[in-house]
């Protein structure tokens, strides 16, 4: 990282924050009241409200804790920790400290009314002994205060329990049943799915109470199940009236004033390449061969032109953070008038864009770049399938298709040529490419699930992936060069423990792993096992060794891609960070990134990156749960049927088996393995019979029978079809 990226920009309140912490930690050496803090630090009457905000922010981020008597103290000095509570369906919880320290185990009797997702203060009370479900030596504690409640509305099943009505939350991590007074049940029938609003939070002595605000419907209705998941994650499809009204007032015509000052790329042959069902086209590409190699034009919809910062659409887009994609349904970040209309790069329509023009040499290295505001007119709306057919059909089996796209075919061949060079250069630099397919739900004309298959990743996908990676990288490098506040997409290096565990694992399969090579070593391992039976196993274990990528105002690099500088610039229709990046880029292009803007961005970008990283994770979880729901619905009528599969996961309680016929996974529980006691070997990702030494390991083939499907809990359970088919464990697995 260049030195200029390490410049520190102080928050205007940092001085006061440090003074408070210094006074409480070193001078006073004890908790103090707000009045004492104000008097000691000489806070005038006109400064008091601002000073209160600083103290509140210190409490909010866990630096201070407010205790009895209205006094404030430093959390660490009182053996207190602030953080977010993550509950487990079995009744216990973990506190994730806001300072990044180790998690704290909270037993069921020590929750004190705190619920999943709450921001809480806990007292650390030592380390526990080895117990089932948690490792020895983990810090334990008890909740002493809830700072901020996460759950206001609860989605669940309405039940009558004696003289009481209760809502059983659909989210298993919400441990509290919500008591509903008889006069606040809104006529809900037993067993229906409802949405309840909490009217009284639980505490040490009383449970939570609430009122029914909406009756969703029958839990066996597939549409109701999907709606439950939407509400469970707080996802709303309908836009607020102010945002919808603002979208309706946006003109769908591009006038000369809109184009003024932009580079006119309309004469260029430009196309979009997306999935068959896509409607929001936010990226378009164009290419030409030159004496130095290639000129690549990546043009992205200029959403920032239509969505001003602070407006109603912007506020709602920030709240959502991202679009969420379900089979046959999208919860968009922006109103459809924008996402599928004026911002979508539709063919034969003038559209405002931001363009990354990259000069790339014959080896796939970017030698020069230009970033500018532009206007384009896409000539073709291509799909991945169409591009694949055009590029792979050497025998001219589709003469009509080739004739229809004859004018763009030479460019597509040039794009393929460049994409392969970009991919080769990236891999040689150490970028890690996982071969992990995603499920694709095939829906018939009546909306029923017809099939679940592995999604295809062909040459057309690779073209767009490589071009978007190059554009994202180019934009990030430009901001690093200028030393300006920015949003980065970062991916931390794996932890030391994860690397050591992976090294131990590679030894068991005979692969030589060298830690001194960093990400190059991981990439080489994937290369070594390519096409081998252990390839799937290695991909799976390596992915689990990696940390999650996220958005950050601090540039720590992207480990997985082996990029020093990286961002998300190419999807402003569906990702809020990309929209902010566009705004920052326009400030830079227009020479409006002033000192005032620098200071403002230093304050706001960390908040944006934190929020959008959270909304991204929420969207991923919701999408995954809907996929799991669809899989369960699809398999419900297949109980008793036999399928061939492959072990895709191993845990202490059983093995997960992925079917070969359908891209569906289910569990073979250890309780169904009747010939032996099976122990989990974490290092080799295996279940091993205590007496027989029979082994079940990632990648093994199994024949299974579907024994049960629980749609509500998204669980599919299998049993081995022909007895046990694990393999004898080799002696080398016993080596210490």
C-alpha cells in the first residue's frame, strides 16, 4: 500500500473522545457522572448537547458503559464488554464484542431478557470447563444491560397455549415466545403465520408480550413461506410513498443538457451480456484491437445522475443496501422506474453512463486508463447462453443465430481473447478461483419447481467477470493514487490458525503447502488438485479457511483476488456502495472533491461501509434460506425414493450428501449409522467408526434414501440406502 493511503484524517470529535477516555482511565480511575465529566473537561452550556452526543457515541461503540447512578466508566476496567448477541436455537448465546476480542459464552439463565441481535453489555465471569457444544477455555459471562433492541416485529406461527395466545418465532435464534393478549390477536386462527409487534420487552422475570399486526396465511402455502422469509429478514418489496413519488417524477427522456460535457460513445458498437431473465442492465462493454493490444470500454449506468444524495430514493436505497434475488422474484434496491427503466442499459436507447476505458497490452496488463462521464447506446442485449453458442459453435450449427449477430461476432471473439489473457495474468499473480457452482431453480409456466440444477459458468460469464474485475480495480487504483477517502471492497488474509489447520489438512492428502508464498500457495494447491478426486474436498476446506469479504473505508487489499486496490463500481442499480463510488468518481472527474468533501467522507464512509456490509450479509442469508425452502418443497414428494450422491459436508452429528440427479443436499445423521459409534475428525473432515475404523469423508460417493422433509425448518434427511459404504481408514490418518 502506498504511503499516501495511510494518511490519518482526524474526526472533529476525536479530541474530546480521547479526553473523556483519558480522564476516566488514568486521572479519575473510577466511574464518573456526566456532570463531573462536563465540569472536569470545562464544557460550556453551548457545548453541552454536542458533548452529550459524544458520550452517547462512546456508550454505543462499547468504549464506555453507563452503570447505576448515571455514572460512566471504561468497560474493560469494570470487566464489562459491549457487543451484539447471537443466540443459538438450543437456548444459549454468544456475545460478539464490538472491540473484536474473543466471543463470550452466555448460558440460557444469564440472558436476562436479551434477544438475538440485541446490543448488550455483559460482565465477564471467567472461563468455563469443557462442555458439549463449546470448547474448553471459552470466556463466559452474563448480560447486565440491553443497550439497543434489534427485534421490534416478529414473524412466526400463532398458537393457543391454554389460556394464552403465543407467537412462536420463525427465526429459531429468537428464543422468546411472544405472549399475545386475547384482545390483541386480530382474530388469528391456530397454526397460521402472523407478524407481531413487541409491546413489552422480556426481562429477567417476565416474557415478551405483543400484538398481532398482520395475518400472513397458511404455513403450507409456498407463497406464504416465501413471504415469511422476507419479513423475517425485514425485507420490504413496496417502496415508501415519498420514494415512489420521487421516482415517478424522474424524466425518462434524455435531453441535450444531460449529455453536455460527456464523452459520446453512441457510435461505438456496445452490448450488454446478462442472464436470460435479467431486467436491470447496469453494465455494457465495447472493445477494439489496437497496435498496443486492446481498448476495453466498460460503461456503467450513471445512477448517481438520477439519485441525488439525501433524497427519498437515496434514503430508501441506503436502508436496503442491496437488491435481493429470489427465484422468480426480486426485491430491488431502487424503484423499477429506475432499475428497469431509465437507468437500465436497454438496447437502442440512449443512456447516461460512467466509463472505464482501459488500454491493455497483449499480456493482459492495463497500461493506461481513462475514467469519464459518457453517453452510450447499446446495440445488442445478449445473454450468456447466446454468447456461448456464438463463440463455441465452430461448425455453424446455428446459421440464423450467427447471421443475426454477425456484426458483433468479431467483437465477441476479441472479448474472449482478452478475457482469457486477463484471467491468465490474474491467476499468475496469485488470484484464487474457486470452482463452487450455485443452485439454479427451474420454474415451470405455472410457477412450480420443475428442477434444481447446478448453474452453468461458461465463457460468457468469464468475459463479463474479467472485464468487471478490471474496471473495479482501475477505479480503486485511481483513488489510491489521489489519496482520497473512498470505499474499498476488502478481503482479509486468513488467520494464522486457519492457515495452520489447512496445512495439516493438505498433509493428509499428500499435497505440499508452503506458507511463505501467501495466497500463491493457496492458488497452487487448487491447481495441483484440479481434475483429481480430492478437488472438491480441497475447494470446500480452503473456502472455509477464508474470511468474508466486506466493504471498508480502509484499504487492506483483497486477498482472494490478490489485488492491492479493489472496489465495487459496476453494479450501482443493485448495490449501494457502487452508487456511492459513482458519486465519489464524479466528484473526482469534475474536480469537486474539495477539502470539505474529504472531511465529510472521512466521517460518513465508515458508517456506510459498516451498514452495507451488514445488509449484504442479511441479503445473502435471506437468498440462501429461500433456496433451502425451494429445495425442501421440491423434495417433499420424494420421501422414500433412492438417489446417488456425494458427501458435501461432514460434522460431528452426521454427513451432508449432495444428490447427483438434483442439486439438493440432505443430512445423514449419525443416529442412523447403527453399526458403530462414529467420531468426528476435524483435521481430515471425516466421520470415523470407533471400532470398525470405517470412514465417511468429503467427496465419498453414497447411495441414500430420502427419509423425511421438514419444509418449515428447511431440513431434508437421508439414510444410507445399502448399509454402510464408507471406506476403511488408512493408517496415516492416525499419525499425530
